[in-house]
């Protein structure tokens, strides 16, 4: 039996679910299951009925040494999808058809595969495989975006030969790439075990009257993605949420804090027990000094609204040592409209000192492909050691890079 290389985590005895759906690439999933089993993983295979049309369940049973699940209902007292999910450390969906991705996005659980995926509380890796037209369909793109926002890892697809002699984007990545990605996720999954992480996300709504407010265009996607990444690495995560337009993955505690004052109260109350605090929320800088008790009528003419500053939560945490836990890591975010990367880097360094933070992530929100409401950020990460320019990256990759930096700093900080 092969052993992991020095760069690979040990997977001996770790429970991995391999969920196979109905596509021509289903035969490749056998190599994924076999490779992980040879490395010592406890591989449990789940197949949709359509998958059994492409490859037999007995093949997977022989390769993994475990029975294969194909039916939602069992003959005994145990509930199959609950038992499968219990104790799983990673779920791999390969191939992930457009149909199963849609079920995952919508939370449908009408067969053994979708029910298991709705039950798991571990990281999920999907390897999409379908015809180009299906992959490029707006419904599929929306489903993928939703799943990524929930913390699902996506490998591929790539361009190449498809069924029926076609060529194009939609070919499942090779088994070796899936195994490599799976090993990476399993290796990261315990890096923050026992660590308490507090993340803020979303914009705040500062009321003008009972129906109007001052706010911004933040969806909360960045903060939610960071929370999901930290949870996927074993952290106990609390999300203090302003206005969100993206779903929050299961297993994350959520505290709703719609205004800056409520967010400050929630963060301060939990800061002394948090090992890491990530201030990714887009907190409004100003609020009305007086909130009208009833709706301001248009017939009364334009109202005069006097604005006052909201609390600077990040600076308070960074400069008042009595508020947060000794040795904790403080991360701040800065949304900037400066397009020049050198200007963005300088701004991040300046804010790092001003706020007393350990890490500042500055991102350009002036571009259509970066910042609020999109899947990518043009960002830099500033620390005491300097500034790392990331360029245009997905929010998922930015979250991974940020958590990597947090882990590095925790490794060099007494706690």
C-alpha cells in the first residue's frame, strides 16, 4: 500500500465519501476511489441510479473494500444517508452532473446522493462533467456560484473530448487532479482545529426612518467565503452578519447585527474568546444623528439629515488591548476605489498601522470585475512583513490565501 509523500497529509482511516452521478466520466471515479483507498482512506461510495448505467456498483465495492450505497431507503433501522454523512471528513462528487449540481444548489434530497450531500457537515469537492452547452447555461453558472458561495470546492471542468464525439469545455478533470485536490483539502481540514474564529460580513443598514436607511452594495460574499474556508479547516466559526444576499453554509453560528452599533456590540462581546477576528463587513462610516419615528413624507420636502460617525470597530479592536484576547490575530478589510495597484498597496500599509491590525486586505471596488456583487477581487494583503499583491483572484482563492496567512502568523505568535 503506498504511503503519502512528505507533501501529502496522512489519510489513514479518514472517512471519505465518493458520490458518483450519471455521466460518461463515471468510470474515472473508480480511479479516484482506488487511489484514496490505497492511501488508507475509508472510502464509502454513493451512486445515483443513473451512475449505475455507466459503471457497476460491484466495481467500486471491489476497489474500496466497502459496500456501495445506491438506494435512499435501507432495510434496517438505520437511515443510510445519515450514517454515510456521520463522521465523513470529505465528500467528493465525481462526476458532478448538471442535475446533481442543481439539486445541491436548491437543497433537494430525493435520492441517496442528494440526501447525503444535504446531510454532510464536512468539506465538499465537486468535479463537474457535462456538455459545453449545459456547463455554459445560465442556470448551471448560477448553481455553481451559489455552491461556491457556500464553501463548496470546484475542480474543473476542463476543455477536451466529450461524449458523442464532441469537443469543448465540460470534460471532467483527470482522477489524479481530483485526488490531489482532495488531499489538499484533507490536509487543511485540521489546521484550525480548536481555534475560535469570528468573522463579520455584509453591509450595515443605518436607519433614517422606519423604511429607509443608509447602506452600501456589499453582498457579504467575501466574509461568508472566509467563514466557510475557516470552518473547512476545522475552526469553530461565528459569523456576525449585517445585510447578506448570499447563503451561509451549515455548521457556522450566525449572529444578526444589521447596524454598526449592533455589530460592534456583538463583536466586542465575543472578542475576548476569539483567537482570530476577521472584519470583512462593509460597515457604514456614517449614520443619521436622529432617526425619524415615522416615515418621512415626500410632501414635506427634502429632509435635512445630519450624519455622525459610526463606531470604528476595527480600530477599537486594534488599539485597545483590553478588548480582545491576548495573542489573537486581527484582520481588517478596506474597500478602495484607487485603481493603481501601487496606490492600493500604500493604502493597505497605511491602514495596517492606523488600525493596529495584524493583516489588512485592501481591494479595489471601482472595477466591474472586482469588489461588491462579483466573484472576484483585485486585492493586496498587507502585514508587518510587507505587501503581497494578488492581482485579480476569485473570492475563494483570496479566502484561502488569507487563511494561509492567518495560520502562518498564528504559528509565530504565542497563544
